[in-house]
C-alpha cells in the first residue's frame, strides 16, 4: 500500500538539523525547543501511521513510498524508496519516542553549554539518519542511513572535541564502524552479482534460487557489518570510549539508535540467514561471546557510564543471539531490543542525573548513599535495574528469559551450550548491575566536600519517570497473548524451528531467577557488607586486571592490527621513496647529466663550430662512399 506521508518521518528531524546548523548563533535562544519539536513531530507521525496499520489486515499493513529514481545504470535500477512494515514501525516508535524524551532531558542537561543549539542539530540528524536506516526499502537505501548514523555518532561522541581524549574516542568509533561498513558494502555487491537486485523484496524473492555458498557469504558480510555498528565481538572496542560524549548521547546511542542497527539488519535479512545455516550459527556464536564479554567487563568498571556501556554490549549480545536462533528467536530479539530501549535509556539518563548532582564525577567509588539526596533518580534507576536483571514482572524478565529458553531448545550440544552461556550471562549481569546500584545509591557517602548531591530538575527526571514506566510494563504488554510475536510474524516468520522442548518456560525462569539471586547475593556481600575504598585496590587478581583493561581488546587490536599496519605503512613509504620517487629522480639526474655533457660543445667560438661542420661533412662523405662500394 502506498502512503506519501512516510517521508515526513525523516523530513522533520532532518529539517530541524538543517535549520539549526544553517541559522547558526541566531537560533541559540530557541534552537533546543525547535529541535525537540521536530523530533516530537516525527513521533506523532509515527503514532498516526501505527494507528493506520492497526486498522489493516496483516497482509495489507506494509506501506511504501517511492521518492525518486536514484540509480539507473543498465540492469542496476534502484529507487529511493521507503518501506514501513510491522518490523520497521517498532523501530520508528522506539527511535522517535525515546529520542524525543532524550531531547527533553537534554534541554536541562545541556542548559549551560554554549553550543547547545549545535548539539540539538546533531541529535536531530542522528534521529533522521536512523529513521532512514530502518525505513529504506533496499540494502542500498539502508546503507545511506547506515553511514549517516556513523557520521552522527562521530559528531556527538566528539562533541566536546576540545579534549583530545574525546576527539580520539570519536575517531576510534568512526574507524571501527568503517571496518564493519566494508562488510555491508561487500554484502550488497555479492547480492547484486548473484541475485541481480538489492531491494529487500527482490533479494527475498530470489534468495531461494541462489547457492548456499553465496547466501552464506552475504550473511557473513552482513554479520561483519552488524558487529561494527552494534559493538559486537570482535569490533566492540569503540563502545566504552564512546562515553566521551554528553550523557544524553550515550542514552541515544545505546538505547534507541546506533547499537540496535545491527540487530535490525540481521532480523530484516531473515530470508538470507534462514537459508544459510552456517551464517546463522555464526550470528548466534558472536552473540554468546559478546554477552559474556561485555558482562565480564562490566564487573570491573568503576566509571558508571562505562559500566552501563559494557552492559549494553552484553544485552545487545542477547539480541544477536536471539536473531541467530532463526524464526524461533527473531521476535524475542526484537522484544528484548524494545524493552532494553526503555530500561537502558532510563539508566543512562539516571547516570547523567547522578553526574549532574555530583559535579560531573563518574567514579562510583566516590558516590555512596545518594538515594537519600536523589530519591527520584534512585527510584527510576532502580526500576531499570530490576528490569535488566530479569526480575518478574519487569520488562527484562519477559524478553531475556525467552531468548534463554529458545537457546536451550535449539537442540543438542548447540542448545545446551548457547543456553548455559546465556544463563551464566544473566548471573553476571545481576552481579555487576547490583554492584552499580550499591556503589551509587547504597552504603555511606564517599564523596568530598566539593560535591553537593541534589535531585535533578523536572525536565530531567520527567523523561526518566516515563522510561521507568516502560521498564515496568513493556515486557508484559509485548508478551501478553504473544502480541509482539504475532505482530512481527508476517515479516520474520513465527513457526518454531524446534520439535523437541529441552526446558519448559517455567524451568528456564526458575533457573534464571536462582542464578540472578546468586549474582545479587555475591554483590551484596562484596560491596554492601564490606567497606568500599574510594580508590580501587591495586592488589587484585590477574583476571580483574585484565577485565579492567576491557579483556585486552585494545591491546589485541594494537598488536594484531595497529603495529603491523604501522610497519606496512612505513614499508610502503620506504618503497615509495626509494623505488618510485627514486626512479623519477634518477631519470631527472640522467637528463641533467646528459645536458651537462652536451652543453660543453656550445663554446661560442666560430672555429669550433667550423671544425664540427667539417667533421660532419667528412663523416657523411665517408658513409656515402662505403655504402656505394
């Protein structure tokens, strides 16, 4: 069904970004309001379209809009078109809804920043780029939004680029994402070469006729792209450093936009992965590795934002695991993505609220007892905490437990391995998130006299309250009567891929709750019943030291990629200097030497020229005589 209003979803925030950037300082007084209204307007359009979709039958809910003919080269025909279906509307509402709350929060959080107007322009651009990513009707249209999100994240992470470390963090994120983007580029090329099209509908239609090898190659390249954008192993190293940007940026990147893009890409490409079981298994394996990787890092972080960043890495790992489990897991991956959007955005905004009241201090060892001074922040953060560790009836209980259940029921050693790893991740999550709550809000105060903790203003805590409500109710709403699963079924399929049930939902829930209780108990014993020093102890195990250094991910990249890359660059520079430039300079020297020799014949004396004329005449006569003999 054609709907010409889809473009307004993207046009409104894009207009906001353009106006705020082009108006410059003239919009300083009203730019933040205008940017927030543009995001809210896009959300209103999204809600209106969602209501229209509800009024149609399953087969008629998808809406399309052709904007213009973009590329027309021989058989390569691509329109700039938009597609809004049951999958993309979930992202539209998340991006614009949570994004608008973050805009509102930022009005107060960035009130003292002289470049607040530019910040809101970048936020609007981020929203527009992410919307284009999820609304594009082909891989090439998606790619434009994909690159736009990468640019927006670079601008926002490095917003305070006057600090060299922040500028470096932005470049790190940008480079890591470019590595992943190569995977998406190659996947598009393979798809066109083997299937003759890059549109979702065309690839889906022709995929069943393609070889398993080609589909596996496309799937692996799409996975590479997802690992870069969603900070999954092995391209996850940029995520912790991305905390350099203002806290609202962290909430936007981690909850509503950028890191969810990889999960969307895999789920949108379900028709490829379902026909390429090896690529699908690789997705599940990457998800499991990352969910444990991030959880272990989260245990060792004292910086509240970096602890939450590690948590995001881990939770996205659960989503990728769900997407790697095929038709039985796609809907639950999206459910966890949506519930995570509520509780993780709320906790990041809560972290910003704590920093706002603690003079921008991020070290949790210098917090303690803040629940008395920041009751609203404590309550909203606490609800998000209960949701992320999976305590019923909060949101994470419904979404994460279903992923664990589907993993166990994947069958055989594969199912036992994936399910056990997911359960272990749940216990570690309970430990490090309890640690965050205890170090921040419980115990006795550990701050100095420079800090004056206080509750944040209304414009900051109001969005936190709304997100906390989502942390409480969204899981029940999505799972009631399998509402989300049934909603997504026309796009991702809904049949179960498993005939045997290894563990029932009740058994999985009991196991998960027992392990969560153990994780919470360990954290209470270690951090609530014992004194917490303001300075992290140096006499710790090797494992803790490695976890503090992000499991040596930067060290690995430096040894395996950076140092060899520098050596190759130096070698190429030497080759260029000695061979290429040397050859060019050598030709020049030969020409100059020959000229120096020849110019000695130019004496300026007539008798010398007469002698050379005579010699030439004699040589000519002698040559003619020899030839005619």
